[in-house]
């Protein structure tokens, strides 16, 4: 089971996200995994996800990847806290309350991008996550997300 | 000339953005216009830009649209301030320094989305912009951007 990503445990009705939904065939279908206490995701974005200039990665994609990977890491951290037995569909569902991205330097197109997310705080249904995005070990952007767990029926 | 969008005045080498580049045939190619002192952009996103659930718009797309529309409005405001005569290629180029999005309520898929941007401050090369995203007059998200003008050679 260890080769399954956070997103593989999302309920089916919550798996349509353009960024991370395994049932969205048009989307990025990113996959996030634990690396110790950090959530890690690696992806090589298609080259047409450029910013104004052809060789610079689209800032909107950076924000999008941070959002999805941060959401996945928040959900996985909450599942850990609740000691939920992991099986498909078992992952708690979260929505983004706020997202802040600081763009530090241009991110090159055509490179593998690494996202690393760290859970800063879990306060009941609210999880605060910080995320970095880097290529070749250089951090190009930092994000801060507040995620809120959806109340289940 | 009044039917030309902010993005139609971007230099060619700055028109490859997935969100707003007129030369990016894979992207959204959003168009922004003045409505008094507000920049306005309307778009009906393709339905596969969904969030976790099929009927909710992808939060990453919301951040992306705010980024591009905010950048366009910042550039157009700077051009106004500098009294630049508008012609293709004349628009000043900006990059995003930071982007903050507060998601207030779910945005439905399949609706026309309206973005409205207001320039809060122009301080030399730094322009602060606030943006709302709404459908049918209901605001679903608010954004705050800090844009920085690229120094030209």
C-alpha cells in the first residue's frame, strides 16, 4: 500500500480536481507522498504551462500545485492524527480557505518541480500548511495555506 | 482601438502565458478591459476545470485567473500613469511578487465568472491590486496581489 499517494485515498466524489483528481483525465493528477513529516510531490509540467515568457513556469500553475499538494498533505496529516486506517475513500476531505504565494525567483520550464509541504498547525478542522516549490534544489516560491476539513454527513 | 484588451498590448515575447497570453494556443487567453477605474474580465471556464467535486470550480484556476487579470490591470494602470500611448507591444511588463486568495464560498462550474480588479496603490514599480471573483453578482473569492514592473533594458 505504500506506493499509493494521498490522492489515491480520496473518495470518488472528491476526485475530480483538475490539479489532483485521479478521475479528471484532463488534469495534472499530481501525486503526493510522505517523506518523514513532509509531504512531497514531483511533477514535470507540460511546456505550454508557461508564464508571459516561454521559458518561465506559469505562476498560476505554481499556486495551483501548492493548493492541491497542500490540501493533500493537510488531509493526510489529519488522517494520521485521527489514526484513520487508510483505504481507498478513507481520506478526510478538505477545502482551501486561503492561499498565499510569494514568488521569489523565476521557475524554469521543462524541469522537474518538487513541492514540499509541512504542517504548521492542526487546530480541530483547520490545518495550516507551508509549501515550497523548487527545481534542482533551488526554492523559487513559498506558499502558506489554511485548509478546512469538510464536515461529513 | 477600444475593443482591444490589456493583453493585446503585451509585447510578443511576453504573450506566452497559459492564463492570458494571446500566443499560447493551449491556454485561457483571458481578456481584460477597463470599466471606469476597475479592470474587468469575463470568462466561462471549461467544465473540466473542476475542484474535488465536479460542480465546483477549481481553486487553482481561481488563483490563476486572479493572477493574470491582476497583472493585466496593474500593467494598464501603470501605462495610464505614465501616459503611454497604447499600441501593440507598448504595455509595461509585470511579474507577480505575491498572491493571496481568500476563498469565501464555492464557485459553481459552467457559469460565467466575472473578475474585477482595483488598483490599491502604485508605488514606483510596485503595484498593489485587489480582485474579486463572482458569478451572478455573488462574490466567491477575494484576492490581493503585489505586482512588480520588470526593468526594461
